[in-house]
């Protein structure tokens, strides 16, 4: 049963979740603005360096590739070292790299290989930072506050990364190609300072030094042998595949099939940011009103139905509404499953299990984007959206099998000064003896 105190916490602003969370949220939001600035400017720079359309694609691939080659290693680092310290150190390294790149661009035009390498290096840093930050949150807030806290973080990422950042980045690029990257570098410095102000995590218990491969195997084994988390990871991969199957062709669906202008396309994307931000601030309240499977089921229904509507619809205004609904579903799903992992997974394994989960999710994105291009060429640009929506709606049949994860007892808060809630070096893969766990 939810206590009055925990129920009230679900609707509180970030500042009421505690000083440490406010610092973490501020760091995440500042960094999101910088990321949005860079992600708007980097393709523009690639297009000026090379007239080939493949130049932009190469930069995008270089930024995605680290999730396939570095994600599992990032999980090991998040479990071996103090997570907060790892976060600000990674941000300082990224600041040095980006500020150096900004200086280069301000005085000369770099060859295409340089922005490609920049995207790859920053992507490697991102895999470490995301694993560490996701794993560090349970040390900052109470278990019953996780949905509210994750929702605030998601909202800050969306507003900064999809609203403020891209607008600022494109405007600064017109003034000077190096200015957006200088702003991105400064954002990394500010974020590092805010995270450093959190201090060290007294609840952290670094694992004994052993081969990285052994640590990776332990994380993979735990993820695979825990039936609930394994099913959740598989569902996440399928959901990511289906969503990107649908939205990869969105630009062509709107501009070619529906005849929308580039401005209208931008407005549709902005509507998605609005829907996602709304989900971020309401995720805590949803936890009070709906059970876990209902929350996950709602997110799948909203994503599936809206993407199916996008595939068959003929109005740009309707597309904007549907995309906002789909984005609401995406963020709702993200908040619920991240919070669930933070509750269920033993603290000492959280980084590695998160890395396995993120790796599968990114693989789903790559497969979905690839299939979208093939289906769009072979049939029509409507086909991927329709098929993606159908797959998401069909996935509702497995949601009831996640119900047993609701029975998992919330681990001790793990706030600063608390002992590691899972000191057992060889924990049972299933945290509760529940015969209804998905098999």
C-alpha cells in the first residue's frame, strides 16, 4: 500500500525530491541542452564539409556504433567505480574533446573524418555516462520516488534536447560553425560541476578487480537467468524495433505523401516533444493510480494505436496529435521500465544489467530503422508505420506476464549512508520466490 508521504511525492517538483536529486536533474538538463545544440549542428557541419548525403548518415552511424561496441564495458565501469565520480570525470573528458573541436572549427574547416571521430568518441562517453547515471539514481531518491524522479529526468532531457538545444544550435551555427560546439563543451563543464557537488556515494561498493570479460559474463548471466528482466529486455528490443520501424519514414510520410512543408514537419516533431514532456511530469502520478502492467499496457496501446493512425491518416494536424500521443507512450514506457530495473536488480550489478538492456534496445532500433527503409522502398512509406503499430499492439499479449514483477519488494532506499542492500556475492537470480514469474 502506498503511504500518504510516498503518494504525495509522485506529483512533487524536482526540488522537493531532495537537494541531491535537484543537482542531478540540473546536470542532466544542462547537458541535454548541450547535446541538442551539438546534434543540430553536427549534421549541418557534415553537410558543409561534404556534399554527399552519405556524410550525414556516416556521422549518425558513428554516434550510434558505440552502443554496440562499448555498452557492456560501460556497465562494468559503472559497477566498478563510484558512479557519481565516473559521471563528472566522463563529462570533463567530453568537454575537453568538444572544446578542442570547437577551436578547430573556428579557425579552419576540418575534414569529414574529424566530425565522424567526434561523434564516435562522444558516443563512447555517453555509454559510460548513461549506465552510471541510471545506476546512481537509487542512491539519491527513495524507491517509491523512482517514477517521479525518472519522469523529471526524462522531461528535462526532452525539453533541453528536443526544444531548446536544437533551436539554439541551428541559430548559433548561422553565426559561426564553431559556436554550437563551444556551447556544448561549456554545458559538459557545468554538468560535471553539478554532479561533483553531489559528492562521493557512500553507498557504493566497488567490485573486486578481475577481468572485464568475467564482469560482463556475470551481468549477462544475471540478466538472462532472471526470467522477469529477461522478458522485459526482449520486449524492449521488440518495442524499439517496432517504434523505429514506424517513425524512420516519418519525414517522407509527411513531406512526400501528405505534402507537408519542412516547417510543418518541424511542428510535428515539436508536438512529440510536448507529449514526451507531459509524460515525464505525470509518470509519478500514474504510479499512484495504475498498477505496473496497466502502466506498461497503456504505453504500448498509446504507441501502437497512434503509429497505426499515422500510417493510415491523411492530415498533418492529425499526425501532430498522434505523434504527441506516441511520444507520451514512449516516455511512459521508459520511466516505468527504468524504475523497475532500479528496484529489482541488485545494486552491485545494476550497471551491467542496464548495459545488457540498453544493448538489446539499441539493436532493436538499428533493425527497425533498416527494415523501415526496405519496406518503404518495396511497398510504400505508409507500410512501416502500419506494421510498427500492429507489432506494438500485438505485444500487449505479453504484458500480463510482467505482473509478477509488481510483487518484488522494494529494496532498502540505498540513500547515502545506507549499506548495500544486496551484499550477497551470489544472489538468487529471482529476488522473490514467486511461481508466477514469467518463464
